[in-house]
């Protein structure tokens, strides 16, 4: 049988793509090397921030708008509780990059936000030890998604809509030409008109030409004496970047404690391959968030109560990859979702289906084009380093066909 759409990798993006494709009437086959909603990739740990103050750039606004609609639809159709509204705040110096970009993107996207000066922020959220010059950009509609719940719900709906989902099945190779794809699982092969590649941190196993790299990250939980002060009714999600102090956090939504991560100033190890992330949590993972908690959240004990390793796929310029490269018209590539991709995953899956079925999407995708690495040098933003080795990836992809 030749399928309309094959989905490679059934994590956050792949599960969404399988759901959207099957619900739109495509014949779908999906492959996942591990079990559903496993804890070995980028989408585990019980919680992910959903916010529309997208300081990453206004081009992300259209993604998150579609994502919001789709997460709501996934909740309704599956009957699962997937989103908890908590409010979310970006904290930083008034003239700092984070606050400036958050305000600009909220204004561009028509997102409801409230500006709180240091006194107002301290009055509303005494859990934060804010400095005199800090301000907060509060987004009341922000909240927390349950990542494993979202993935399970999307897989369930995909399956109900007829998708053929294969777990503990690793795609080992991919052949493609203008007409379609052949997907290899060892000696067995499957054909499809289009393939959506959503293999996350393993992306370069199948497509080494794309300059995506893997970075270790960790989810670290902290406990406090007054647990209710850090629960979802009283404590928001936050991203904090002020002078010498940066981190992010999620209220205690599941009794495990407040999840806190180190910000961009803390070095995170690059990995040669996703499989290299398989080593125990150590001080390099827990010291930076512990230091952040000590200075920013005095109501929490600055000692990790629990921690799990995670990892992110990163592009050279830090932006997502969503698109069909000119050289590979039967593939839709998705990847490089860094530490902020989950909130968008339902939309990315849906857009990938737009591209697989119609060849185009209503969402502007130029910023996310996989062809950009062959056309322009790195724009110098935080990401996986220079793009020198990437400059000819497109040509090499062409030669593989
Ligand atoms: C600690 C941490 C905190 C984060 N916090 C947030 C947050 O608060 N908000 C937010 O929006 N984002 C957050 N992110 C980022 C977000 O979680 C990721 O961007 C997103 O989950 C990536 O989804 P994905 O589908 O690309 O990867 P994954 O969900 O990892 O999916 C890739 C899948 O492909 C499978 N696969 C790979 N190769 C093959 C193969 N050859 N054959 C078959 N299957 C294969 C893998 O097993 C995996 O299941 C965070 C990330 C981390 C690590």
C-alpha cells in the first residue's frame, strides 16, 4: 500500500501531524522508535509553558495562534485535561531585551498583557525576589500544557481516525524523489506520497545534511515549605532575564514541586548524538537552577528535589525548521525546536500536513525555511554555532537523491 503521508517520529510534532493528517482524511503511517510519550527525547517531564508573549519573534505569533486553537480542539475531542491556565510573566529590566521583545510581540499579536513595575510585581507575586529596576510583562492567558498527555491524546485520535502507528519501530533509511518516499525499517520498506520528518534530536540520523545539533537540558524540581504559594492558582509560569540572573519556571501543577530551568547564561553541553544524553543527572545539571532559586525564589529550598535529563534540537540561528526544501519536494522537514517548541507543536504538525497535502500553508514560513542555511550565513543569534559546515547541505541533499 502506498500511504498519502508517512510521519517519522511520533513525539510532540509527529503525534500532532499524524492526528491532523488522519483527521483530514489522509491515509497515514507513523513510526516511533520508542513507546508512546516516552521519556528519552524532548517532550517529557509533565509540564511545558504555553505563552503568546513570544519574545523569540513576531513570526512565531501565527504559529501559536493556530496552536492554541488546536490544543483546545485536542482537549475537547479527546476529553483529556491538557492545559491549565496559570498566567505567565516575563521579568527583566525595563530596557532589557526580554521585556522589550515580549512587549513588542504581544502588541503585534494583539495579546492581552499587563505591565507590572517592581512594586506591583512584588505585591502580586511575593514569591519572586525582584530588583528595583525590574518589571514584569504579565500575560493572564498563559499557562501549562501536559506534554505527555498531549502526545497520548493526539496519537489516540490519530489512531481512531485510521492512522497506522508503529511503535518500537526505528526508521533506518529514507529514499525520496519528486514522486514520493520509501521508508526503510531494516529490510522492510513502506511507500508514501509525502513524508513528514519529525525525529527531533535524532534528525540528522536520517538527514545529516541539515545543520541541526543536540543540546542537553534538564528539568529540575524544587520544594518549599508553603506548597500552596507555588501552586497554579497563586504562582505563574515565568521567564526571567535581568542583569546576571536568568531562568524560567513552572508552578507546581502535579505535586512534584516548582520546575525551574537555567537561562541562556548557563552553559549547556552539546552532544555528538542524541544517544549521548544517556548519562545520570549531575551537578552540571542542577547547580545553575539551584543558584537561580537561591537568588530569585527565596520561598523554595535551593536544593534540587528531583531532576530528569532532556535535550533540544537546535538550528544554527536558533529558529525552527519547517518546510519542504527545493531539492526534496516529497519531504516536509520539521526540527530545531530548541527549548520553546512544545507550545507550537500542534500547529507545526498541522502546517506540516498543509505542506504535505497542498504544498503550501497559509502561515508565513520564510523564517523557518530549511533552504535558508544554504542561502545565508548565520544571523548570529543564539543557536548551535556557525553554519560553515551547513553551507552546502542543500547541494548534498540533492546529490543523495
Ligand atoms: C527541559 C525542557 C523544557 C522545555 N520547556 C518548554 C516549555 O516550557 N515550553 C515549550 O514550548 N517548549 C519547551 N521545551 C521544548 C519542547 O519540549 C521541544 O521543542 C519539543 O518537545 C520538541 O518536539 P519534537 O517533536 O521535535 O521532539 P520529540 O518529542 O523528542 O519527538 C521526536 C520523536 O522522534 C522519534 N524518532 C527519532 N528518530 C526516529 C527514527 N529514526 N525512527 C522512529 N522514531 C524516531 C523519537 O523517539 C521521538 O519520540 C522544553 C524542552 C526541554 C528539554
